[in-house]
C-alpha cells in the first residue's frame, strides 16, 4: 500500500478520534455504513472482486460520525457530509424507531436528498433503510440534470442517551396501595 493510500485510509480514524467540530454538539451516532449516499452498496460493492483495495478505501472513507447541532444533525465523513433532521416516533419494547430526512453534500454543495426509517436497539445498534435521490454534480461540474434514485442502508452505533428527539417512555404505574 502506498503512503498516499495509507494516509487516505487513516483519515476517518483521525476524524473520529479528533472529537466533534467546535460548533457541533454531542455525538448522536457513528455510522459504519452511512445511509445518506447509498454509494457503497450499489456502486462500489459490485466491484469488490475487481478492486478490493479501492472498495476498502471507499468503505473507510464513508464512515460518518453524526453530531447534534441544535434541532438538526450534521454528519461528516471524508467522502460526503449531510445536514439532517431526525425524530423518534415510537419506542416499542425498548427499541427506538426514527425517521430521518436530509441533504447530502459534497464539500458543502447540496447534491440530493434522502429519507430513512431507522431503528436503534437498547444496546445502541442502529440500522436504517431508505432511499436517496442524488445528482453527479460537483464544484467542478455543477450540473444537476442527471439524477439517480437508489435504496440505501445504514449500520452504526449510537451511544446511550445521545439520541436527541427520543420519545420519553411513559412513567411507571404507581405502586398499589396497601
């Protein structure tokens, strides 16, 4: 592995250990498989046998910590960033069901929209399934004429107590009088 590839491979780890940006709030979750782009599953994974090193670097590059920033969340990875709104709508059996809508960006240029339905287990395991509409626009070619709609999947971990907007569980019933 070349020194350049090694540096690129270590960037997500450095970003995670550096802590949140100064303006960001608490960590909401770390997405090992980020759901806002959907690129890894549908574009890169089919090429795994042909270019395992490239796919591996892309997998590391899309690891995304998500931070609370007031009522919205900010996700930032080496490959993309997102601004999103996430709310809990039910908590059956200790699970936290959530919906998320957001705008994925490339270096701040909005390039689409995504929506996800997610579930977080009491242990913090997070799984999201949704859809993303993306353009191939970039700062060097801001052309928004071609769009792709694809399903997305996300997998990550949410620290306990770090899920803003969670529905509070109902209070326990009062103890019977004796």
